[in-house]
């Protein structure tokens, strides 16, 4: 064999070794991130979510006014560009005009003279807090509950899942409404020292969000528990699980080390798809008056206020509705992208 052939074989072996090293350094989450980055809709959704997070975090610096600051002279006013895109909003001075033109408010002012843009900016905090608190409770409680039920099996699994069936018998939104109505309208709410009074005091500190968090937390975990149980049942008989059991590994170690990493992908996808539902719960509760406490802004409450003057001042309802629309669709796009990126059938893609 010539020297050239030896060098060529050596180079080929080095290249194979390098490729093997690169493949070994990859893990399924890195491959999923590569696939997610190729999904333009998912990346647009992620960008919108990140922008909303930054807006919510830096709201005091971004909002031109305080969300509760009122200017009675600017009630129901709108800038000139808003009257241009809504022909029905006729400025004062024109034939049949009734709208005060005020360019100091970028999106206009509501019927109490509060800046719409500032209230939309601060309202992002409410929707995003629900968007992250709901999945947190669902992932923690539902995943642990479902893993234990699926792993233990037998009578334990049967009893635990029957409790989930009982919880499913209650309509989620109705349960949240009854819970909030009970605590807020309870006779003990004004009696110091009672549990209801303490909870209402904490609720006032949270601006009316405590009972929304409790309601979402009580009802959000059931679907995740069922999904986690199903995933555990599908892998419980796998060889690596049986091997871990045979060598005497603790059940907690097996669940955390071997089971959880293999079921986390579908659960994350399911929770990302469920986030718009949590946001819609808060928006609906605020719309019917069971959400945050005034004057703290919520997009649902702003839509409710604006709907009372929808014909005369459509900007007061449509702008917060557009903000709600964008964030919900952003999470939907991201959820679809995560579903495709974490699809086990796509693990062979480069």
C-alpha cells in the first residue's frame, strides 16, 4: 500500500471520528431546538412572547402614563390617526363630529380619561402571569401525580385516576367562577381573623389575581396528569426501566432519572398548547367582572369597558382585543412549533 493511500485512509478515519464526536455531543433537546428554529411561525410567536415579556417587565419605563392616571378633559379622546382609520369616529369641528382629537395619547383615552396604551402595556403583566402560573401548577402537580399513578399501577392507579375523573366532572370555568364568587362575596370576608378575610387581604395585595391563580391551579393539572400517566404506562415495561428495578434503584430515582426525561417532551407540548386557554380564562373572568380589581388593567376588563361604547369609540375595545389576539396566537404558533420539533419521528432529521 502506498503512502498516499495510507494518508487517505487516515484522513477518512479522522473524519469519521469527528462526525461520531459531533453526533455524540448532540442530545434530543438540541436537535429539537434546531428544528424549532427552522419553523418561522414558531419563531415569530416566540419573538412576540419575548417582546410582551419585556414590555410587561419594563412597563413603568415604557408606558407614557400611569395606568390609573386620569385626565377628565381627555375623556374619550383619540389621536388624529385613529380617527382616520375609523371613519365613524368624526372629530369635533366637522359635520356631526363628537370625538375630541388629542395627539398626546397614542391610542386614545378611555371614558375615564386614562391612557389606553399605558393600560395595555400594564395589562400584559396580568395575561402573562396567568400564562406562566397555570403551566407551572399543571407541570408540577399534574406530572408528579400522573407519574406516580402510572408507575405504581394497580389499585393505587385506579384510585388516583378516579379522583381525576371526579374533578373532570366539574366544568373548569364554572368551578373558577364559583370559587371566586364564594370567597369575594362570603359573609366572612369582612370578619377579621377568618381564613376568608386573610385570603381576601392577600388577594387585594395581588390586585385580585390570587383567586384566579388558585382557580387555575386547582383545575389545570388534570389533563397533564392523564397525559403523564399514559406516557408512563407506555414506557413502564421498557428494558431500561426493568433493569433499573432489578438492580435495586429507588422508585424516586427511577421516576426522576429514567421516566421523567422520556415523557417531558409531550407534556411540554401539551402545556404550551394549553396556555391560550389559561389566558382566555383570565380575560373572560375580567370581562364579567370577576377578574382583577380596578383600576388595575386587564385586557379582558378593557374589552368589557370598551364594548359599552363600541360603535362610538371602537378603539377602546379593539386595541386591547388585538393585544389579546396577538399573545394567544403567539403561544399557539409556538406550541405548534414545539409539537413538530419534539416529534420523535423527526429525531433523525439533521
